[in-house]
């Protein structure tokens, strides 16, 4: 008896496409005109002999498809709510950056790079990592490469969507005075380069 229950629960691990196909095929045989089945498909006895099996398959598969559809809708709504919460959280973090954190983020724009090696023992860099504003690059199977206390970091994609130049005390077309300000207010560790 235990084997049968296990077999039923193993069936639910099949992809929804499979159950949709079974639902569509069994529904076709149940609801299409008998003359069409007899004349075009030459399945004269299929509905008469196996109609009860087709009915059970249709009800079970359609039920599983509907349950999966409802679950997918709830997961999609939940994912969108979670993304909105993350964006609000990132907006709050971006609007409250201190001058050191702003200078670190400006480095990406000064150098014109998406990824920069930074010391993770620097308190401001560590703070940006904790806030998920900066993320470690993971080029090899979700693994990071570190060189001493330095590792390659980039700005989180969600933050890049939200970030504006004014958030890091820059303009998209900086004047000469702004360029001087930016160069004078670079992080201390950039002098090691």
C-alpha cells in the first residue's frame, strides 16, 4: 500500500506541461462530437470503452493544472511584493550613504568599470557589502577569488536601476570643479593602485 501512495506523490513531481497535455487530450476525447472521433480518428470504441478512465484522467489532471496555476500566481505576486520591498530598502540605503560610501560607488563611474578590486577589510566597503549595495563577483561556479583582503566587487543590479548621479554627489556631465572634488575625495585605498 505504501508503494502506491509513494507512486501517487511521485506523479506530482512531473512538470505541469505533462498534466496539461493529459488534461487537453482526455478533454478532447470527452467533449468532442462522437461522429468526429468515429469518422476522422477511427476510434469508434474509445469513448464507449474507456470513457470512465478518460473522465478520471481529465478531472485529476485539470485539478493539478489549476492548483499549479494558482500557486504560480501567488508566487508571482509574492515575488513582486518582495522585489518592491527590496527596492524600497535599497532606496533608503542609497539616500543615506555617508561620504565614504559615496566615494566608493563613484569609483565605478570614475574608472568606467563594472567591477573593481576592493579591500573588503575597509569598513565602508564592508558596510556596502552588508547592505547588498556591492556584491562579490562569482565567476567560477558561485565562488569568489580573493587576493589577500581584496576581491572583485560590483554594484548590485537593482541598485544600478535606482541609483542616480545626485545620490553620489555627481552630475551626469560633471563640471571641472566637480571633477576636482571627486578626485580629491577618493577612498584611501585607491592610492595603493
